[in-house]
């Protein structure tokens, strides 16, 4: 086999990275308004020392397409892990459209809880801060599963959220490993210096999510006999 053959390990790796770049760009496209609002919120807080609650609420509202975007991302990633992916862009937008309403409801709820916890962590003192930090840890663990579950299974929003909480606890070692992937990605971007922004734009969401998909997809097999699955053509 030629080193540059389309079936060679090198070319398969390059093709996979190209797909992940496309997915990353698609994912952050829908988050741009919320990212800009969030940046302005942090800038105001850094200058004044006061938390602009109005900006936090605006950021939460602007994040409404993020839930559908993350669900579409994980829909494609699950197929990539299984080597069943087709056209990346077409698959992403189909999943975005099919999951829009349920994923948006999940995303807005997640955004509201995130804003509430951030505000509490910045305002409260003492052991109350430890309580809200623990709540933030629990919320983030849930979010690691809720969008993949929405991508993979047909369920009401309430059941998807419940399953994500149960899975976070039942698969706690996997949850910690997925959190470690997120933390490592943030550390690498932080120390990337002048390359931080390009790396984040090209790989910052899709590559960590792909590694996390490799962790949660095997565990999903335990649910596939109990929960109504979305067909591969869906």
C-alpha cells in the first residue's frame, strides 16, 4: 500500500482531521452570538468588579441554537466512532433540523442553570461557594451526556435529562475521563500562546468531543436494548 494511498493510515488520519475541522467550524458558527455576549460580560466584570446580570441573561438567550448544534455534532461523531459516517455537512444539518426543538429546550435550560451557577459562584462566599461548585460539577457531568443521548435516542426531554444524570453517576469513571479530556483541551489551548485562537477555531470543540464519543459510545450499548434508538438514516 502506498504511503499516500487514500486507504493508508496517514490519509485516513488526515481525512478524519479534515472532517473534525468542518464539524468544529459548523459547531461554533451557531455559538458566535453567545460567545461575543459572554466575552463582553467577562470584560465588564473584569473592569468594574460587578457582575452584569443583564448581559448574562442576554448571553443565555443568545445561546438558543447551541443545543441543536451540539446535538448535531454528537450525531455525526457517534457515526464517526462507529465508522458509519456519510456526508459530514449534510448529516450535521439534518441532525440540527431534526433535533432543533428538543435540543433547544435542553440548551436553554442548561444555559439558564449555567448563568445561575456562575452568578452564585461570583457572589456567594464561604461554604456556600463549595455547594455551588459541587452543583456546577454535577451540571457539567450531566451536559457531557445529555446531547449525545439526545442525538442517539428518541425520548422526551425530561427522560433524556434524567438518563444523563443517571449515566453521569452510573458511569462515573467514564465521566471523570471525559472531564479530563475537556480539561486537557483547555490547558493545551491556554498554553498555545498566539496559536490558541486558531487551534480553538479549528479543533477546540470537535476533537475533545470526538475523544469523549470514543468513551461514551461503548457504554451506550447498554441502553440500546432498552431505549428507542434513532435509525442511521434519521
